[in-house]
C-alpha cells in the first residue's frame, strides 16, 4: 500500500506492507532514528511521536493510519534556525537523561503535555509522563526538566 506522511515538514511517500508500524516507517523509510523501538507492546513510550500534534506511541499506530497526517519526531522539534527546543535544553541543563534511550519519547510526551497545559504542576507532569518509562533515573530530574521548560521553579 502507498503511504504518504508529512514528517517534520517533509513529505515522505513509500510503498509499505499493510502491517508496517509507524515507528518502522519513521526509522526505516524516513531514516529518522531518534524515535526508538523499545518494547513493541506500548509499555515503555520510547517510540512516542506527535501525530497531528498529539503524542502517540508509534508502535501502536500503523503507517496506513497515519497516511495523510503530520508526524513530528525529536528531530523536528528544533527551530528553523537549528536551535534546540526548550525541552531539549532543559533536559540537558537539569540532567533529565542518563543513557538517553527514553529521552526522545519523554521529550515528545512532554511537548504534547506542555502544549495542552503550559504551566503544569509537578503532579501533572508525573501523570502526563506516566506512560513513558526510564530505567536509569528516579524521574526527579525529568520532572525538573519539564518544569524548567515551562518556566517554573525546579526542586533541588
């Protein structure tokens, strides 16, 4: 089946099998590898992308379902001037990553959260990221990064 998806502002068209998952379309067809394949069972959130501005786990969406839609990956967050997105800066400054495997999915989920709620409480951040797992950190610095990106105080 022929699928056309706008990914990070670029139109990508390809013949794919009906069962091709969006995560594999993004990685294997579009060549954007920041979106990770973690569990393939929707449990970890490493594959989170924005589909028409809403966060989705791309291992649960068929490429065919995204046909004609707009996808944003971590590579698409920086501005046209190449400057890192405020969430990328905050994750770096607040040490919100260790091995980095979960980071793209965390940042994409956080971007969706901040779009819906520009000044969340710490509890709302925790709830908003509950579908994204990190096996390295205790989430404290990840929550701090989202709070910092929203212009709020962070806890030490």
